C-alpha cells in the first residue's frame, strides 16, 4: 500500500478560520486519514462534469478532494458545510 502526501488549497485557511477549533482539527485529522486509506475507500466522482473530484462526509461537513495516483498526492480542495451545498 502506497503512502500519499496531502496538499491543501489556499482557500482551506479561510474555511478553517470560521470553525470551532475542535471541528477544524477533526477535518484536518480526517484528511490525513483519507490519505492513509486511499486504497480502502471508494472515490466516486461527485458529478459527471467533475470526474476527478470526490467528497467525504464528516458530520455536517464535506471534504472535497482529488487524487493524483502518479505523484501519490491527495489534494484537498475545500471543507464545505452540507447545508451550504443546497443553497
């Protein structure tokens, strides 16, 4: 099983600033968990026009990420509250 590095988009800092510290830490920890369990998870595209983007649920939050298997990299695109997706 290959190890994957994590990369966070610059907007992640803005996403985390508005959160309770415990939830921000939980989302960061879950991001690390996703990277260490890439081969054990299903990574289904979130939409047909976004084939490389997947999501993972953590309580009321979604972690949006993509995987570069050649570079062994998980790129975290954002943390979004589920109810904000419906707006």
